């Protein structure tokens, strides 16, 4: 459901119509009917609920008519809370977000900021139309509280147990109302600024590539033409306050990294999740060495050795925030990525040190 609903909304924003004549062989109508036959967009998983709720201004699309479209086709009351206050907890606690798996942490971080802000854009004609197209009942009749824990059966691999539902109900009914009222809203403001600080730090340490495309663009599949991390758009607040200058360097640094995720194939341009250059080079080199055909591929092996050498991370992350030491390690893709992978590091060291008799000066 998450891919279907987000892709359908993306195509509508890009100008595709909703009728049977739109798309190849009426693809848009087939798309929409599948969504409706599988409980509608209320069954989208939690990350998709956030994507459909949040506010975005589309700046990189070619069509000028689309530049003012924003999302608001799902209610924040239908999302389980992701409180940014967790980032204020002492780091030694076992449930501090820093203890999370890196991909979960990098995804939940911008989600918690958006959840704290409760972004929502103006209701345009397209938004009104989408509200009618992707739900099985009238938008005003949807029980958003019930939708918080609703998930399409095809996406439900592990149903919630009683304890997680109890936790989210407690956050929704008790904690959220308190944190959105004075003086506790001061805590929320502090938490959101700290979350923003972490996001900017993570962007800088990865040289604005981010850990992968889902984290670089919180909309994932939704806007393949506008891959900029959520921190780039935090200047769009409900009161017009600018958190980051959209014409500033931070935004431009992110845009310069968009091509790192795009590649051309025989059937068009594709968006890859994350590059695997180092990993591919390691495995291919190991295969050539194991086959004992050095003479035939001598030039390739020399270039592979050069690439492995140059892809080694040369320095640790800067700044006062705690981060894993990366100097001397290898990433999954290339040096700039700066996210250490133990498998790639081990194999690169093996190939660099003893895989082939080459000059290592």
C-alpha cells in the first residue's frame, strides 16, 4: 500500500489524471481501484501516513503549475505520535533514539520533527480531489483515531501486540495534549530544535548524501524529481518563520548530491536506494583473483586497487556530537558517504593488503 498510494499521489501531482483514459492502458484507474479494494489509503503504514500528512512545496518539477501544490491528504490525528522529546533524554538510556538502528533513526528523526510541528498545507483543488480518490469513504467521515493503527493486510507482516498499542494510545491521549500546551510546549520547541541540529549534523557528516535515498528524501518514492532531505524544507513553517534559507548553501549542497542516486538504463532513468560501488568492486576483484587470471585482467585489477585505495575514509566526523569513528574504514559506496560498513571494510582491507602483489606506496 505504501508504494501504491505514494506513487499514485506522485503521478497525480505530476499531472496525470484520475480517469480511465489516463496513463498507459488506463493505468491510473487500475492503480486507484487497487488502493480502494485494499481498504484505501488509511491502510498505509506509519511512514506513509506521515508523508501524506506533511506539507511540501514542489520546487524541482518542470511544470510551473505544480510549484504551489502541497500535500494535506491525511490528518495528523490519524498518525501515531513520534515525539521529538525522546531526543532530549540522556543518551545512556537504553531507549534513547541514538540506540536505534541507523536506518530507523535516520527515518524517525525527520518524522519526529514533522510530528512536533504538525505541518499542513492549504487545501487546493488537487488536494480535495485526492481526498476523494484514495479513500473508501468520505474524507470527513473517516475515523482518524481508528486509522492510527490500521494497516493494509498485504503490508502487515507483524501485527501490533497489546503493549505497543498501549504505548501509542498513552502518547496520543495523554502526552501529546500536554506537550502542546503552555508551558510544556517550550519543551517541544527545544526538542524540535535539537532534532533539527541532529539532522543537519547527519547531513554534513555524509557530505549531504545522507545514508540512502529514503532518508535523503522523506517522501521516498513520492517525489523522484525533488530529492532533498526534510531539513531543507524546514523553513516552510506555519507562521512563515525561516528555519533554513531555501536559497542558502545548505539547500544547494543537498541538490548537488541528487545525481548520486540517479542512473540511466536501457529503459530510462532510475532511482537507486544507495550506491554499492565499493562492495561491487570488492566482490568483482575477489572473483578475478580467485580465478587466477591476472594477466588477462591486469589493467582492471590495477584500477580496482586504485579505487579501493581512494575510497577509504580519510577522517573522522567533525563536530561535538557523538558519532562512530570512521577514519580508515570503507563505506558501501564511496568515501564521501562516510557510513562505515564492517563487511566492506574487512574485504577492502583483505584485497588491499594481500589480495594481489601491487605497489602500495
